[in-house]
C-alpha cells in the first residue's frame, strides 16, 4: 500500500475511533455500539460516495464534449501528457473562479470547474489550474482529500452530539464536562486536520502540475488571479460545505473569512507563486 493509501486508512480509522470514544462517553456500552455501527457506515459511504456528496454540495453539473468542446479538448490533451484516464468533467454554477478534483482513484475521478473560472482565466491559466488538479489525481490525493470532507463533517457532528444528547448513563450519571471538551476540541481538530493534509499536497501538486502543463508561470498567474477573486467574489454555499471542503480547492474559496494562519488550509499564495517562478527560471519543471 502506498503512502496515500496508508493516510486514507488512517483517516477512516480516525473517524471510527473518535465516534466510538464519544459514543462510550455519552452513552456507555449502548452509545459505543451505536457509534461503531455509524462509523462503519460512514467509512463505507466515504469510500464509495463521498465524491458524489461533494459534487452535490456545489450543485455540479456533468458536461461532455458536445456541450463544452474547447474545455474537453484542453483536458484531453493534458490527460494524455499526464498519462491518466479521462476524468468526468463538471461545471459549478458559481461566479468565483475556482476548481477541484475528486474521486476514489484515477479511474473514477472528476474535475469540477466553476463558471467563474471559465470566464475569468485565459486559456493558459486554465491549463495551469487543470494540470494542478490532474496532479492531485495522479498522486492519488483525491480520495484522501474527499474523505477528509467526511471526517471534518463527522467531527462537526461530534460537537452537535455533545450539545444535544443527554450525557452519561444510569450507571455513572451525567457528565457535562465531556460535552464541553468535545464541543471545544472537535472544531479545532477538524481545522488542524485540514491544514495538515492540504499544505504539503498543494506544493507537490503545483510542482507536478507545472510539469504536466509545461509552464509554471501559467499556474502562478492563475493562483494570483484566483486569490484576488476569492477575496472579492463570495462562494455561495452552505455552512457545512464551507467547513468541510475548503481544502479541496487550489486556493481557499472562503479566504474572505480570515482564520488563524495556524489553521490555514493552504500555503501562502505568494510563496507558491515564488516557487513556481523559480521553477520556470531554473527549468526544473521540464520532464526528465
């Protein structure tokens, strides 16, 4: 099993363990059993259906070669350069320029583009962003990224369970301290998990995406334009989508709501741009 496969197993195990611990604390043996059943169901759902859940969150619409011939042709060319199967393509009805890749493996992958990115970026910049997303697919980041969405949602549910479900059982009585601890730590754990998963992967996808597209400057220019737009054009989605999916985009689409830098889901855009421009100057992006 490769490194990403191990990460995915770890995340799925983490969901099960966290739910079972909280189930035990809140409901004793009965709570533990219920939590175990929920955790197993959530893991099955995460592997087979979490990509569809994410696409539904953004009301993404499947497209084909007939409806978007230029986009389809561009992706086909980059897919051939990356030696990947052709992913399904989706359009998201949002004006903010952004995109993400999802799926459980390269054979079952999808790339979703907002309407805004198709209208805002020029062809070379769009190539750069598409190559970045294909790099995530090639590196098998997409399953881990998509499962993180489910994990973050599960952590958010833990806080709600702690708030709404009566604490303790007939043997031990109530324990409001458990609820308070879960209520505080679950959202922080969710933010830290997204930050840990995303930052290093974005750097690697930038590097490999530059190789696929053949020009790091195209992605650098796109990142600058998307960053500026993310601060000016809001992504209009539910609160749950904001909490659980920000790590999937090349630039955080919710950066207008400033979080502590410790919990930032993405590396600094200017640092990424500097690295890409250095790659262009030194020629390190060339295929070997």
